C-alpha cells in the first residue's frame, strides 16, 4: 500500500490559501483511494493558524508567517495526518480547545497581562484561566464551560469594582 500524497496543483492551492487565509479542500491521493482534508487558515501579522479536518480527525498547526518552508511544512503535516502518523500530526480535541480558549482570553486582556489557560478536572467547567500582570501577581482566576464563557468571565473580573479590585495592572 502506498502513502497519500498531495499533487502540485493542491500544493499551489494550499500556498494561495496560506497567503490569503480562508478555507480550502485539499485532496490527498494514493493509487487505490483519495481523501479530502478541509483546511481552515486564519492569519494575523505574525502567524498562520491552521485547523485541519480529515474524516473523524481534527488537528491544528501554527506556522510563523516569515517561515520560508511554511507550505512544505503544511504539506508534510497533511500527509502525516492522512497516512496515520497521528503522533506527529494530530493534536487532541482538548489541545485544540485549549488553543482556541487561549486566543479568546487574550483578546480581553489589558496591556501587560498574561493569560495561562488550562484544562480542569470538572466536566461542567473544563477550562480554566489565570491572568497575571508582568510582575507575576495573579489578577484573575476563573473557569468556564467553553472559550466564550471563559473569556467573558475574565473580562468581567478584570473590570475594576468599587474597591478597585480586578484591574491588576
């Protein structure tokens, strides 16, 4: 049995999608079969954040925009995932949820604050966040059911109350 490969045409599509962001369907082929990977790319000033769905597998990858081999890295990542080398390609659903929660929480931080997002042992509130200032003082510690609830809890606690607490600058 041969391995899944990505054609040059598909590599060019991936390269274009990396530059512009957005979604693409990438066909991986081997002589007896083909599979489609759905690739979602979000770009910011410094990174490409990539989410890949391939059948029941969901995985993610972050690549620096300045990396000259980013298209080859994405190709290798997709081929590893399709060929069952999940240990080198796939991140767990939990890891993906933690990355998404981290990004959501970072959007509500004030200048000089650092967020640490973790998995908890609670099934009802599986995500936790601790926000510190640059000195390492804890500003906020919250839990949430999902990334939206977690970010909202951080935002609410960071607003200073009548006693001045919450705004840990």
